[in-house]
């Protein structure tokens, strides 16, 4: 049996579907009742609860041959680092107390850097450190780059403003990836458990794209092929994010991550190789990621 945390999310839901289709017994952990019901209909055992509750997670992990973990992203948290630590510590406690021996942990490119990368340094760097300190547990860190969904997430704002906007340099190419490709790698690793100790796998998507190129692809999908990308001053970006529901703390971390991307600070160690390159292109999936057409596979 394999337990999948974040099973109602972008990556986790696709992992569950792949595992169920391969005939694996899956325990899907999430909160959203409708999304959990859909996974149950596909054959998964579903359990609902809070990722900050170590006892709940321990029960969800107990008896699993392998567990997929993720640190749920909390953009409204007044103190993002503290909230991520609360959730991260519960996950690590549950791994220890449940006795699970194989963990595939969804992390991020740049999670090897202790500072200067915004969200990543405030959440996934410390979470990797916590997981590395576990004794007798084989942990595979998946370090994907920016999800295509993160570009599409701005679509409501894009339609309201008539442009796409962020703080990232328009001319710097950044690797971007489809969550279905991350799920493919995660599901295969959860089934094979073919690593020992601590291992890292970087996942970079099919090619690097500038925000200008990614914006054009998004624009074509929403019937606006001339859609422009505009680089905003930090204060304007923070204001727009706060208006959209981010806490001031997380908005500032978003901006710091944007500067790290512009400076080329969030880079792969392995470089682009056949092993780090994944097949799905943004133009292949962009229309399935629009809010009224969310992909599930
Ligand atoms: N977005 C990017 O570009 C990017 C790039 C690299 C790495 N990452 C990392 O990827 C992870 C996010 O993966 P994702 O996009 O697949 O996630 P997602 O779609 O945001 O889904 C989050 C999942 O976690 C669950 N969840 C959230 N808060 C919870 C809580 N308090 N208790 C229990 N469950 C909770 C959600 O359940 P319900 O919906 O049922 O509540 C959902 O299943 C983050 O760690 C992020 O840092 C993201």
C-alpha cells in the first residue's frame, strides 16, 4: 500500500491516478470532500485530515510501503516560514512514528540553497534538512522547477488587466514543467523504491522559457495571441498579490523568488540532461490548465 499526501492537489491527484491504474493499493490524503470522492471512485482509500496534525498523519502513513509527502503551500499565512515549519515538523514526526521506510518528497529546484530564494528557502530548504535528519528512512527528493500551473494561475488577473505581470526579468529563460510529468516520475519511484539513503532528482520540463514566451503561449490559449508580459516594480507586485489574498509576508517571498529566478540563482546541479528533461510542453497542456478546464490526468 502506498500513501499519497496532497492527493487532491495538482501533483498528488495525478500520482494517485497513475498508481491506481497500475493496480497499486493507494491511501489518498487530502481535505476536499468532492475531490476525495472522485479518487475513491477510482479505487483509492481516502482519508481526510489536517497536515499539521502529526497523529492523523501517523495513522495515514502507518503500514505503507512508501509515502509521497509534500509541504502544502500556505500563501495566506501571516508568517509563512513558521506555518511551513509547523506542517513540516508534523510530517517528519509522522514518518518517524509510523515506521515508514521509503519517502518520495516533493521539493523544488533551489531547495539546496538556505536563503535568497523566497518561498523555497522559507519552506523546502528547511524541510529537506528535517527529512535528511531521519534515521533509517530512504528519502528521494524530487526537485521540479516552476510548474506551468504557476503561469496559468495569473489568468484571472491577466484577463482583468489585459497583460501578464510579475517581477521576473522578461528576457531570462527559466525551466518550467508539467505536473503530469512530475507525477509520472513520482509514481514510478513510489512503486520501484529503487534508491537507498538520500537521493535527489531534478526535473526541468522540456525546455527553458522566458516569461515573455510563456505569456505568449498562455495568450494564444485564451484567444489573445498578442498578450504581453510586463515586469512590475516590487511594491506594485506585492500590492497586487496582497489584493489577491496573499499575506504581506508571502507576497514579499514571491518577489524574492522572482529576483532569484531573474538572477539565475535557482539552477539545476545536473544541468539539462535526458534524465532531468521531461516531455510535456506548455503548449501541449495550457488549454487543459485554464480554470474551467482543469486537467485531472
Ligand atoms: N507551483 C510551483 O511552481 C512549484 C514548483 C516547485 C515546487 N512546488 C511545491 O509543490 C508543492 C505543491 O504541490 P501541488 O501544486 O501539487 O499542491 P496543490 O495543488 O496546492 O495541493 C495542495 C494539496 O495539499 C493539501 N493540503 C493543503 N493544506 C493542507 C493541510 N493543512 N492539511 C492537509 N492537506 C492540505 C490540499 O488538500 P485540499 O485541497 O483537499 O485541501 C492538496 O491536496 C509545494 O510544496 C510547492 O512548494 C511548487
